C-alpha cells in the first residue's frame, strides 16, 4: 500500500492556481484553443480492456484507473473534431480545464500515472462562511470567482480527473468523486486516497461529461463558462447519477 505523493500542503500550488485564474473572464476567442470543435463522447471501459492491441497510453491506464480494481464502467474521450487544426495539445488541455473551473495542482495525487490530473470542488463548503468569500470575490475581483468557488475552495467533496493523451491525439478521461482533504475530515480523506475502490466513478463520470459538454456549447457561442453554469451542470449530473445508481440496483441479478 502506497501513500499518494504530493499530500503535503503546498502554498505554491495556490499561487499557481490564482495566477492561471487571472484571465478567467477572457472569452474563448482569446484563448489558445479558439477555433477547435470540442468532441466529447462516452465509451465503455470494456472497449479498452477487451482490445487485443493496446496503445502505449491505453496500457498506462491499466496501471491504476482501468486495472479493474476500480469500479470504472465508462470513460470519456475528448478530441478536436476540426482536424485541420491538429490535436489538442497538453498546454491547450490544461488551459481548457482551468477555464472549466478545475485546479491543476491537486494536493493529493500521484498514483494514476496520468499526463494531467485535475480537481474541482463540487459540494457545499465545509466552512459555511466561505460562501461570503465567494460573493465578495465575485463582486470585487470577478476574475478570481472560479478560483475561490471551485478550484481551491474548502468543499466537502471534489471531482477528480485523470487525463491520458492518446497516440491518436485524443484524450482519455477517467473521473470520480472523492472526499476533499479541505473538508478537514482526515479519516475519510485517508480512506479515500489509499488503496483502491473508494471513489464514486458513476457520479464523477456523469459530472465530468456534463462539464465538458457544457463548456463545448459555450465555446461554440464564444461565451464564458461561468460559476453559475458550472453549478447547474453539477446539480443536474448529481440527480442523474442517483437515477442511474437506482436503476442498477433494481436491475441487479438476485
């Protein structure tokens, strides 16, 4: 059993997150990914697990996320449909994730062998008064609203993405929800980040898929993917995940 690296509090990661967030109010036409058509689709994890000839990247996903020790049923594939502009580079993907509202410097990471790992706060704040911080920043420092609302906020839970750049230029995304260490419930956090099988991959995948689809629609309209839109997507995705889990329980063989 191996403890995840990067578990110590790193204030430099907060600084880097704030630095990236300074252009959060710039529209897509001023970003490096402008002109791309963002393709988002869901596939069964078995589509990779049952392949006879795996790419080097697909083999890397088998080291942890698709090792079958995690309850992963579906994964997300991201791609640029406008092939004339080429693939989505690592730099562009990081900019996209930042603009969606993800923190690219998670404090608990390291066991996924991914090219990029990103996290987002997804539930109510463990510090109730934090909502006042978000409102203050939204009013007086609006460029940093996402930073304090989703990227570095003390939420009880977070959405965790592991992204793998595939050989064909697409990106494989495995998503799950987990306790946020900022919830201050260290016992719950420790159990979630050591070993296998603790993440909620159903809710995480539905949330991540909804966020990427919502961002893609904003990209087409050259509009901002706001905190309000993020919260709307997360709320719908959570409700949908409950329905999916209920159907699975009902259809489970006796």
